[in-house]
C-alpha cells in the first residue's frame, strides 16, 4: 500500500480524534464518580422515611419530602450553629488578613535584624503537628476561662497562626517591584502607608486567595470546636452535624438533609470564588521554589 | 574593595561609609565608628512592630505551650491536682501501652498505603487533565469540590454509601451478583474504606500536579518525541523528573497530614471495629479530653512529633536520589 502524505495525516487525525474522545470519556466518568456522593446525598435527603432503604436504588425520590429539611433543621438549633460558624469564620478571615499582611510585609520589605531567622521559624511552625499544643493550650484556656467561648478558636489562629498565609503573601509581596516602594518613599511615605496604599492594592489576588482558603479552613474546623465548645448555643455546624448523627443514628434521610444544609454554603462560596481557590493553591505550590 | 590598615591608620569600610551618609532631612554627624544609624533603628523597630501580632501569638500559643508540653510529658496531671513529676514513666508507658502501639500500626497502614495510592491517583488525573482538550477548568472545579466540604458531612455521606444493609455500595455489588460487604464494620476492610474516602478529596493535590505539568517546557517533551520516545518513555524520563519537586512536596505534605488523621475515624467508626481504625491522634484525643491524662497525652504528642520529623528528614534524604531541580533550591 502506498502511503501518501494525505493518508498519513488522515490517520493521525483519526488517532487524535480517538484520543480526545477517550480523554473526554474518562474525564466525564471521573466527574460523575466525584459528584455521585453529592447527588446521592440530596436524593436521600428528599426521601420519605423508609424510602431510603429501597432496592434497586431510587435516584429521584417519589414523593419528594421537602419537609425533611425543616425537620432536620429544627430538631437542633442549626440557625445558631450557622451563626456561630459564620462569626468564627469571619473573625478569623479578617484577623488573618490583617496579621498575615503585616507579617508578610515585614518579611518582604523591612530589613530588620533577625528577619531570616523569624521567617524560618514561621515556616517551621507549618510543619508542627497541631496536637503538640493541643494539651497545654487546653489547660491554658481552662485557666483563662476561655472554654465554651469562641476565643480559643479565633485568638490563637489569628495571633501566632496562619504561617501558610504569611508565606503566600510574603512570596507575593516580594514579587512586587521595589521601585514602587521607593517612589512612595520619596514622596515621604513610611512603611505603613506603603503597605496600605501600594502593596495591598496590588496584592488583591493573593489576598483573595488567602481569604478564601482561610474561610474554608475555618468553616470546616472540627477538632478544636469539638474540644472547646460545650454548650449548645455555642456549637458550630460541624459539631452540630456530629451531634445530629449521634441522635438520629438510623434516620439517614434526615442526616443527609442536615448534611446538605451544612455543605451548601461552602459549595456556593466555592463557585462564587473558585478562581481564587484554584489559583491560590497553584500560587502557593509553585512559589515555594 | 581592598582595605589596607596600618597601626596608625584608621580606615572605614563601605558599611560604615554608608551608615554615615547623610539622608535628606537628617543632620550631619561627627565621623565616628558607628553601625547603628537612625535609619537602621527605624527599620528594626518598624519590622518588629509589624511582626508583633504574630510574634506575640507565637510566644503565647506556640513557644510557651511547647515548653509547657515538654514539662507536662514528664508528669502526671489531670487538671485538678497539681502536676506530679514522674520522670520518664510516661515515655516508657508509650511503648508498653498496647493501644499506643495499635494506633501507631493503624496510622502507619493508613499513611504508607494510602498516601502513595492517593498521590498516584492525583497525578494520574492531573495527567488526564493536561491533555490538550477544552473545558479543563470545569473539570478541575468539579474534582476540587469534594475537598472543600466539611469533613463531617463528607464522612456521613460515605458512611451512608458504605452502609452494610442499605448503602449504595452494597446495592451495586448486589446488582453485579457479588456478596455484600461489611465495609466500615469489617476489621479487615475498615481502613481500606477510609483510604478510599480520602481519595475523594484529592482535588487540591491534583491541581498542584496539574500546575507543575503545565510548567514542563514543551521543547523537552518535543525533543524526546523527535528522538523516538513513546508517551510512557516521555513521561518517565522527561515529565516526571521535571515535576519531581512538586511530587516530593505533595508526598511530604501527604505523609504529615495522613499521619494526623482524626475526623473521619472519629465520625465513621470511633476507632472501631475492635480498634481497627483507632488512629494515633484519635487515641491522643481520647487520652487527653476523655481520660484527662494530660501528661501521657503530652508524651504521645512528642512521640508523634518525633516520628513525623524522622519521616520527613528521611524523605528529604532520599529525595536526593530522585528529585530533580532545574534550578538550585534556595
């Protein structure tokens, strides 16, 4: 068989087409597999009592029990849980943005004695298992009477925490040209003004990434909320959901309804801010070099 | 710059000359051997002022508690009576307590089997997404989603799917004519199920791999292609070495995080069945918060720190064999 140039090209296109098809099939299959648990969760959440146990599995419930949501959300004070989680999360995000920006600025732009040392300390804290400080901090919090308040969940993470965010911001700040600083300095600006009027406005993408990552981390916090929040009015969504689980052990439809409610805000926030998420993660992963 | 100094000559170095330079607005000083200019002091004060919030917190919530924790690990303390010094008793107990050993074994299983699987899956998916097809960002978002969901909710969903009586997984097996499994209630299967659950959250790791893959210079893979390398050879000899720093980073992070697994075990199995999923941090939590045995818990925490440190150092040492840096790391 004589192979013409045209024939070879057609073969290549055909192989390419097959390859693209295979790639798409795989990607779609994986996407379906990843989203399946969420779909199943919602499907179960809308099922009538007993209907969640039918075989073969029923994907679209009949009847659709929207009342499950009301029943799940009112049996425990989920509105309080939501408010608490939001309070703690927002406090942490705002506090972290401020403290991490200040610290990152110091590391990136201020030439002070011991700068390298302290930056290495910051990095070292990233590798520290959190349980090392869990025990002594619990004792300290007890002595301070901070147990059953939001303080243990906000103060240590804002002050002394956030090493990862300091790292992200510092890498970003270091990439901003110093000429801008110098221009401002010639106009008489001190460090504070340089930070607020030059650096921060330029660092919006990095700040947004920090805000989003911090939001997620705090919204999903479990262990420390479990340790420190005793009374019902103080509990967060994650703890509330756990409590729900221990009380409604086999009522899977209600548990899935509660789970849906806990999951929705984060997913909504994610779609709203996903650009900052994914870019933020990539930003940090690569800027480590 | 060459400095020549004789017994009766004083020369000044460039640093001193710089520090003596008069900045606009400052008054001139008599020439003296001084390194601390007003400017330097200002810079230092500014630096530490900006750092102060973090620094204060670091001392209050990290440095001092670490010291307290070391002290506590040598005592018996339950919060009501003052700590009683015990010397190395806690540390000796660590190796005699069968639950400590069991939890270490469980955690090791979960980490050393789970992390490689997890990393390979994340890398595989990243390679898939790196193919030149359109709509990648949608898929990237979808794959990322499970990782941002609160762990309690995610765990509950999987518990329901793997429910031995009515869960989707066993329904699927039934449909395929296979016998139902007990999953999280089975001593042999429980950890494997937890590993499977963790893979659902591989989004962020995958995104890191994807970014690294996209940064591999195309000239290198094209050169290999021209030299006759097939896809697998190109991956093994060009792509993988080029992304090895990121792979290394992901593995270290994966090990450190996996070794501290808590929430899924707490929610799904409470450490059961028969302590098959009693992981180290779960047991530590129990010892500290439920038994109020703070001294022993502190010792456990330090053992964990030591293990993680050794693991990380070992990986760093081994990394010289297989991690390739295009640019020398700083």
